[in-house]
C-alpha cells in the first residue's frame, strides 16, 4: 500500500496522533495540498516527529485561545499630557502661579524675594507682588549650587506642595529671585518623571484642579 494511502487510512497513526494532525490542519490553512499530504513526502518516522513537535509547541497555546498581543496592564498609571506652560497651585495657600515646564532642569524653582535664613534652618521669604506678596516660612531640606548669569550661587531648597493638572504632590524647589523671568515657578524633571508627558506645542493643556482634601492638611500624595 502506498505511503500516502496509509496516511489517509490512518493505519499507522494512533487516535491521539490523528487528533493532533487534524488540529494542525485546522490551525494552518493549506490551499493546494493539505498538511497530511505534505508530510507524506517525508519518511514516516521523521514525519511523526515533526507533527509531534509542532503539536507540543503550538497546540497548547492555541487550544487555550492565547493571543500574542501584549495589552497594557489595567492598573498601569496613565501619564497626563501637559503643555510648555501650565498653572500650578501652591498648597495649602491656594495661590495659583503660571509655570514654565522645563525638561532640561533637574529641580523645580520658586520665585522668592528677600530670602533670609532663621536660626532653626527655616527659609523666610515672600512671593512676588504679582502673586500677592505673601510671606512664607518653610524648612530648608538642603542647599544646592545654581548657575546664574554672574556665576554659581548656593540656594536653599525647600519642600512645597503643589497641584499640577489633576495631581497633588510634594516636591523640592530651590528659592531664587525670578523677577526677571516670565514665570515665577519652574517645573523640573523631578516633578515630571512618571507623571506627565510634555507637548511643547501646547500651553495650558491640563487645567489645575486640586484633588479634594489637599487644603485640609491631609497627607495626600497623587502618583
């Protein structure tokens, strides 16, 4: 009896092998010659090994309906698109400041006038007149060297709460006189990383809306 006839009759195939062969035929569509006829041109022992190998690799996943597409995990945080210029709100004072988004700056900066350091490592300063001139006192968390037009300067760094878009978080910002700058607040990479994507062709793309509770002194961090 011819080899292809033996394949068609199944006299040399166990039922489980025929099942896998039929499953392979369902998965891989062959137009001109079906899969069993193709393997009939291969010696019997080798043909069986090929079919068993394919069935072990392909069939388990396909039988379960597995997909090769990768989906975004449902709980993955979504980054918010912001423009080159946005408003930030200082918390808990509720003061809104125009801010420049600077991906080239590592740390944020706040316009501070008349900075003085109190004996207990507290920075005493006031905001610009256009921002109401409010006097603030914040603890100094570190000192940082900052490049200026007249050389390097050492500036105090404070931690301050801000709202940007729909998020609230505490961030480090160094205090410096930005009276000659267009924007009293500069947002650096430490704020942007993991939270925002910057579209430099836009401005005010994410209106600032502080989450409920941040003005009540709650320990709230939005990630």
